[in-house]
């Protein structure tokens, strides 16, 4: 796999839900396969996960309102399928930990390096990051998520996610405890932001997955804003 699968370092990243979701799901199942081996668990469990994933997609009753939702459903149900197989084998706590690890880590280094390189090369890292966030809202998340732009100006982009499709899918699947694994994935790009180097900071104090009423995705330039 290329070390920059999303072409972030070139500054030419455009969300491609089909490509991006396939990369995530393949990395997730590959990581689970390795972890099964490490734990001495039968490799047939991976087949159960993949078969369960297919069945969950076919049985889905949630509205798939647009193309991004179709791909986000695939991704979220992959996590659910893995958890349903692992939980009886490992117990709830270890299964949650393993599923999150398998979802977050495979593309983590590439995302951190790519995001950092993109921001390092940008003339205005704040604007570059905000523009990317807006593009992903439209192209990668779509109408199944509810976004509120509380502030959107040259100094602050304060986005609040009021409705999370990932969480809706997992609640419907009886496993809302998996939502934090989806939240943790964002740590890959969040950790690439260096406020001292890039001139802005990102704040996300809570998420719906962690029991919050919404998910604040707040970007602020470092310099004090007279309006605040």
C-alpha cells in the first residue's frame, strides 16, 4: 500500500467514498486477521466476520439517503460484524479494544504524515484545513449527518455535528458502545495539527459517542480574536 493513499501530501486530496471506504475496511479486516493469529484464535473467525458483514448490509433497514451514506453504512457495519464475533470469544472490554485498534491503526501513520505534510506545505494551513473539512462534510458524510456551522469566518470554523449516522447505525445494531471507535479514528488527523507550526488549533471536547449532546469540531486561529 502507498504511504499516502489519500494523496494528502500533494494537496490534491478529493474524497472518494468508494476508494476510501474500501481502504478502511480492507485494513480493518487485515488487522483483525493478524490479531486472531496473535491470540491463537481460529482463522475461521475472520470468515464469520466477513459473512456477518454481508448479512448486516443486506438486512439493513436504515434509510440510505445518498451515496456517502451507502459507504458509511458499509464501514460501520464492518465494525459491528467484527465485534459480534469477537465479543463471545474475548469478552466485551477486550473485543471493544481490539475492534477500535483494528479500525484506527492500519491507516494511522499514513493519515498523520499526509495531513502534516499538507499543512506544512499550505500557504494558510487554517484555510486549507477548513476547506478540506467542508469538502468531507459534503462528499464523505453527506445528508445522513446533521451539521451546524455555528461560526464560519476567517478566524474560526465552529462546526457542531448534531446527528451522527455512525451512531444511528450502531444503536440500531444494538451496539452503541462501538461509536467511540469511530470517534477515535479522527485522532489520526487531529494529532497531525501542530498549533505552533500551523497557526491554528482544533478542539473537540466531547462527542455523541462519548455521551455528549453533539460533536464539536472547532478550528480556531491562534491569535486572539477581539470578538471573543
